C-alpha cells in the first residue's frame, strides 16, 4: 500500500508535509506546503509510469 502524503497545520500557523508517519518538511506557508505536496505526487506518478513501461 502506498504511503499517504498529507499537509497538516501546526500551532504556530505554519504547515508540515508528511509521508506516512514521517515529517518531510515543516515551517511552510499553506501555499508552499500544497505545492510541495503536488510536486511529490507528480514525482510519484512519473515514477510509476516509468516503472510500468
């Protein structure tokens, strides 16, 4: 099963990006966190497509 990538807010008003239970990066604005999450999703899709050929 693939690990879920998610963005969660912190108490100081910043956001953290997680893959499964591991924090990948923290201290981001919401826009930065969402862009980072999207780039990880694109990389994962690209890797899966390349592996399938």
